[in-house]
C-alpha cells in the first residue's frame, strides 16, 4: 500500500499557507470579503498570550468561520511583529492530513522554519471535529508548547461544546460566531447608510428608517437567505436557497454530523423532527403534541432536541406565567430556528404578505439576541390564562422582568388596544426597566394604551437596532 509522503504533506502545507512566501498574504478572494463585526473581538482573543488557553471558534455551518480565521491571519500579517512563517493554518477536512496527529503537524511546521526561541507562533486548526479525541490532543499541545497560540474551529457544535467543557480543564476559551445580524446584512450589501440614520435619544444613540418600505423589502430578503454570508453575495444561491442551504448546511448536520457524533441510527426520524420544528418556528410546542406530530418517542425527542440545539440549528425558550415565574417542568416551550433562512430553504421563500412572514419576523428578532449570550439566556416568553407576551427578559440576579416585546408584522396593534392586551397587563404587573415594545410593519410612535406607555417600531428597524447595539458592545 502506498502512503502519503512527507514531501506531499509539505507541499500541501505550503499551498494552504501562501503567506510563507515573502511578501505574500491571504489570497485576495478571501482578503477582500467584508469583515464580520466579530473580527476585532476575535483578533484580540487570538493575540492574548497572558492566559495559556486555546481559542475554540464555534458556530453553525457556512456562517464564515474560516473567513474570520483568514481575516485574523491577515490582521496578524499586518502587524510588523509577526511574519508569515510565524503562522500555520491547517484544514483537518483535507484528506492528506487524515491519520496525522496535531502534534506531528506542529513539529513539521517548527522544523520547516526553526524560528528563534521565544517567538510567538500562531497555529490554526480548521474543522477540528474531524480528528478523533481532538480535545485531549489540543489540551496537550497547549500544555506543551507555551510559545504557541492555538486556535481551532468547528461546526459540529454539539461535540465541540460538550467536549471542550468536559476535557479542556480550563485550557479552552469558546468564541461563538452566529449567523449574520440584519445590521451586518445591510452593511454587506452596502445599503446600511442608505436605509438607516442615527437619531438623538435621551438614552443614547437610536436609529430611524430613511425608507421603511425599502427597509422591509431587504428584511424579507434577509428572512429568505440573509443569515449566510455566502448567500448574500451569490445570485445563484438566492435563486435556489433550497439547493444550497438545505443540502450544504441542514442536510450535512442532520445526515452526517449528528448521526456520526451521537450514533443516531434513524436519520429519517431526526429529519422529520427538524422539519416539524422549522415549520413551527416561533410557535409554542408541547412534548406530547410534538412527539405525536413528528412520530418520535418522547424520550428520544428530548435527546434530539438537545442535539439540534447543541448544533446551533434551534434554540428552545422557556415559558413563564403572568407573575414571571418559571414552570418546574418544561413540557411546553417555544422553538426558534437560529437562522430564519433555514425555513425558507425547506418550505420555500416568503414575501411581505406570506402567512409565515410573521413567524419568521419573530424568529429574526429572537436570532438577533443570539449575538449577546448574557441576554439570550435571559429570554423567555410569557403565557397565562388570559394573555401572552412573545419575549420577556428576566434579570439574572433578581429573576424579575426587565423588558417585554410583542412581535407583530402589521400595523393593526398601533390602533387596536386588543392586540396588545397581554403586554399591557404584564407591564402593569411588573416594574420594567424600559417601556414595553411592540413591533409593527411601518409605524413608529409612542402611545399610551390603558395607562401604559408603549413604544411602537417597525419590526425591521427593531431587528437592525438589536443587532447593531449588540455588535457594538462586542467591539
């Protein structure tokens, strides 16, 4: 049997690391792509050598993890203190590296260039989940090579997150990269300044729509394909999101990643469950009904929900009652897709008047909060005998409501008090930190409804504002 030679491995390493050549950098096709708003925060973490930890970049498929790595490498190369031969990039998805240990790759890199003692080196392992027992190997490298900063990426978030917690023993720092926010989407298509303007507000910077109808049109595009950077720039993908998003993103997780990680034998059962969840994104679900509808046994269903959530495909949200108290057993809950575009890929695109657009608008509002993990964990929905509220944030320390949002994709609520009856009742019962908010289709105003001041704002503008403010805090 013929084996891969050392020369072939070295040749591939040189191909994947063009910056080893004097004067070269990251390939222009990657270097010239728009930067994610996460770049500055990730770059700081990569450079922080004070704490001996590896950085593990987690996120769903196709949200730009590899591009973020390339942009970080270019940032390092732009620093006069770092040269190209201080940086190693390896994609473990590449067949030629199959069977090679992480340490053997690091040793090859060191032998190639023999950098002076004390030089800080940067090693990037892309798609690390393809290496069995990766977490033990990475921990050993962090302990052994104190002058090297190790960075790993992976899409199979379930295994990555679980294993990094169990086996990292304080050696890993997680960095999550969610899908694009609506604010990032507008910046990527160069329409942010055209559609949004800053306005003065007593609480700080606020935003207004220059043309709410044009903003809504782009918001609908965002619902259909805007969460994935590659889809934003490809008319081919936009014309057929089912082929790209479903086959290349959803199916690879459902049919390959999760079954291989967890030994799932009935792939069709898992697929059926995800289709049911995607169709009902933003709606309250019960375990009994979900088990019956998806034809999955309840115990299996609970496991599958955990797997899908760990893989960044869905997010479950717990219910509270009128007193903002949690229920001891989570028998009913809401499920949101982490990216509304996944529903369009499965069941077809929507337009402004489609019956599912309201669901997807609520899903988009929720998904903007995925970029702020402290707030994300605080989000619930409220439902009681006579009312409900779509999103309620509980203060982590006091477990008291701090804000409440009712998501609408129409202007009716601004004129009909019955549309916001539950929100008014909830606001009267609790001392909220800010005025309750109702999203609309086009209306922007503050009104008093039954003695409660309520902010009404277009859903598209609210999504922009949440995403923009969250990302600004990360910078």
